[in-house]
C-alpha cells in the first residue's frame, strides 16, 4: 500500500505454495516469504495452508483489537529445506499481535521479531502453537522457536510479551542453538515477560537464553514449562546475570510421552504433563491446564482439590476419602500418575 495502510483485512482458507527458498541471504534468489504486507492494522490471517513464511512490517493496533491475528494456519514444508526459511516474521515495531493455534513444521524459526533501531514490541501473545522439526539452514537467519532479532542495534523495547502453551521441538539434525532467544537486548530493554506451560525440547544451547553482555530484562516469569533434552542441564541460560524481579516456578523436565501413533505431538493419557500447568486464562479440561499446545481433557474436572487420598475395599464396595485444599499438591500428582484418566473421571462423577 506504499505510504497507506491495510486496515481490517482478512486472508483465510487459502492454499498458498511458494517454491523453497534457494538463497543464502535475503533477496538472493528471491525471498522466503509467501505473504509480505506493510503498514497493517486489524489484519486476520486464518485457516490457510501455507508453504513459505508470513512477513508483516510496521504492525500497529490503531483503533482495532489487534495489529495482526494469525491463527489456525498450517505452515509446513514436506521436507526440510537445506536453506534458512522463516515461519512468522514481525518486522520493525509490533503492537498487540496474537499468534495462536498454528502448526509450523520444517521451518528454521517459528516466530521472530525482526527489530530495527528502537523498535517497540508491545502486548503480544504467542500461544497454543506447535513448532515441530525446527532446524537451522544454510544462509543468513536466526533459528529457533521464538526469537528476538536485531539488525545491528540491539536496542529493541519489549513490553508485556506472553508465551503460553506452545510445543517447540528441534529437529534431530541441524537443531537450532536456542529454543527461545532474548539475546539482542544489549542496548534495549524487556519488561513483563511471562513464559508458561510450554514444552521445549532438543535445543543444544538452552531452552531459553538471555543476552551475552547485558540481560536488560525485568519482571520475567518462567512458570510450569517442561524442558527436556536441551543444553545447560535443561535450565534457562542467563550469561549476563538474572533479570530483575525474576521468578521461576514449577518448571519440570519429564519425557512428555507424545502420541507416537498420531505423530501430532499430542500427549498420551499417561503423560506426566497432563493437568500440571498453571492457569494463564486459557480454557482447559481437568483440574489444571496441560503443558504444551494440545489440551487432552484427561482427568475431567474435579469438584475439590485433594491433598490426602485414601481408598479401601469393603465387601465389594470401594470406599474413597480425601481432604480439601485450594492448591494442587504433590499428592494429587502422585494420585493421577497411578490411576487411569478414565477412573478419575468416574471419581469426579
């Protein structure tokens, strides 16, 4: 739109195929994006099957509910490209972008904020997405699940970024170094960042990393994430020191027990990640959210929370009793681990 704006437009239910990118740097032998738009407000991209990336520039909320709402798209190559190919790109400033319920496979980066000098990224949400078989490729580009990128200035300003219930899995070969990367903030700042209920696995550097020379982050909370097969002992990596007002709570390191038959990274009913997440305001089944992008519903809603549970058989009758508490405790987790989801549903009834 040159110097104009795209306001309240919708791109939906399309099949869009772009040939695999063949260059080593942007602009060589073309580009990696299938959709590129500038100066957007109130844009919705949904229900599409896309081969190639989405690249959105100058993303303003204005009088709309969001700058961009990208949801329920399938973005996948049939096979990994040897070259670097992006997934969803936000360039320059981005205000109130929502990325949810998308499935990205065989790309180099799930979501990236490609910032310039003092770009502002505010009130953005990335939730309930699957980033599978994420792999680095030859050429210029920062690989990973969710990445902050700077073109030389490292002074982005980030406020209120929420990363909830995503499943981020690195490829078995050419795996990116970081799963979630907040590296280029040496001269910028990030505040109010919450990363909760995500599965991040297979990244040799660390599942989450801050900047090398300066962290420059405040009010950062890492809650109930499952991190496994990552470097740095499955812990976040803060080489320049912890953020100010920093919280880590209930992060675990279990085999998620994905459903290998369906091959869609859903959890098996015996997964230790069912009903152990924290409530971030998203709908869930059971007595607590699952960790990862796919809610199973195993367990069903319980009318009370139990800390002590006993059961015995008396002349063919099963007698069960428990004590009530508002918070889920280890006893409930042990109970769920040794009983089937079906029996718990029968108890709830």
